């Protein structure tokens, strides 16, 4: 991965990490499904008036919108609404990295190399440390919330695979895919919000929208979706999923740090240890092929 793309990946996971703090702020005075619908409405409009529709079959556009956008966030918000702690949700959602690797291996026949396995196991241990710290003393993780958050992670993983198939077979512009696929979650969230939250709640929320709600919608649409998923789509189109997907394991690291800085939440020793272990795992994933290659060279030359 080039130095420029490494910085891009770092910027994306930073934006996504802060995303959970922004969602928490945005949900003050606004129901979750309405917030999600407004997010994708701003992604779609007015951009689709100026960006040409991507030239690919409608089924792939719908599949992308239903998985990585609607499915992921509908299940995530559902889990949060029935009691799952936001910090724990940000951690468990990163199961998508492991699910994406499995889907990439099974569906795309991608090879998972030794250093990828070592990196994922190492980073997974860090996620476990964070989960232990986050989950201590809380009953928010139930069978229902666990099922919902793993479902959200699976939708994200399926969206990653769909994105890779689209980019490899149709080579559509990234912004075109992001903007036009936003129509799918925009309409599905609108229907879900009307059905579950009701027209009266929607009207009251829109009429009483505060600056923090507006900031949240703008951040979630422009930064987290257009910049975040646009850059993520670009990285997936250029590199193997085994290299890109584990980078998202940094999201809860930035989520915890941003909550510490912006919401005055404390960091425990377990959380600090988890952050360090995840960082080590990601370094192995990015540079491991070079390191293991160098170690293998002497043995190869001796054999010759």
C-alpha cells in the first residue's frame, strides 16, 4: 500500500471513529431512523443532479445500498435503541473485518496469507481487551443485541464484497456509486421511520431541529459516508480485502479516544493495552508481507 493510501486509510478510520460520538450527539432530540434517513438524503441530494448514474446492473446498486448502508445502520440503530452501549457497539461492529476476510476467501477465492492471519489474531486480541473493559459492569450485551450487532457487521462485510465485485467488473466512478446507491437507504429509512417512529415524531423532530442535529447530519453524510465510504471503496478496488478490511479495527480506537477527548470519558488500563495490541496487529498486516518475504529470502537462496 502506498504512503498516500495509508494516510487515506488513517483519515477514514479517524472519521469513522469520531462518528460514534457524532451519532450520540445527533440522537439528542431526534429519533435514530429519521437521523439515518436524513444522512442518506443529504448524500443523494443535490449530488445526483450533477453526477451521472453508474453504468452497472440495478441489482448491484440495490445490493450495495441495502447491505453497507441500510442493513448495517438499521441493525446498528436497532441494537442501540434496545440498550446496547455505544462504545460496545463500535467494538463489536468491527467483527466485519473478520467476516469480510472469510467472505473474500470463500466468494472471491482470495488468498489469506500467514501474516494476515497473525495480524487478525493479534488485532482480535486487542478488540477482546477493549470489549472486556467496555463490557465490565454492564448488562447491555444480551442475546438480542449481540445478534443485531453481528447482523450489522455481516451487512457491512457483504457491502465490502459487493463493492469489490462492482469495482472489478464495472469500474464505475466511486462517487457515482456512493451517491446513487444512497437512494436505496434513503427510501427504506423513510418508510421504516414512518412506520416505527410515526409522522408526528418526525414532524416534531424536524420542526425543533437544533444546531447539533444539523451538524450530525452534515458530518454523517459528507464525511462519514461520501469521504469515508468513497475512500474505502477506492482502497478495496486497489488492494486485497485481507489488507484493507482489518484497518477498520482502528475505528474503536479512535472512537474511545474521541469519547475521552470530547465527552470526558476515562480510559482504563485494559483499553490502553487493547489500543496498543490493535496497533501492533495492523502494523503486521500492512508490513508483514515485506517482513516475511525478507525472512524467506535466505532460505530460498540456500535452496538454490
